[in-house]
């Protein structure tokens, strides 16, 4: 095979391979690393709390309302983190995408 020739199958193989959605990719990632699920969920919870708390802190500095927006930000961040944790743990695992199950289109 010369460098100017495309690889065998090339674009035709890529066109037939379905791309997983972000939900399927996330579910696949969760399935492939079972020992790290707890850390993944804990980091999501802490990160959501800190990000929203930080947004509240910035709002307090901008408006001069300390510590009200920061406190509200921590509560909202914690609620969002718990909601994300619930979404990630209650979603059923996505089925693995395979190309073998599909029938070829006879019309060409």
C-alpha cells in the first residue's frame, strides 16, 4: 500500500460506525471503571458545591452582599451535586452499540 492510497475500508467503515451519545459514553465510562465510581461521584458532588459557592462569592464581592449569595450558592451547588449524583446512579446502563446487528440496506 502506498502512502497516497486510503486505508482499506476508510470512510465507508467510519460511515457505518455509529457514534455513541454523551449519555451512552458516560454510561460506558462508568461501566469500564467500577473501582473509581465512588471517587467520580464524590468529586462531582464536591465540585458542584464549590463552583456554585464560588459563583455566589463573586456575586457577593460584586454586589457587596456578603455572605448571602455565597451561602445560597453553596446550598444550590450542594442540591445540584446531589441531583447529578442521583442522575448518574439511577440511569440504566446503555446497551453496547454494535454494527453486527444491523442488516445491510439492499437498495445500495
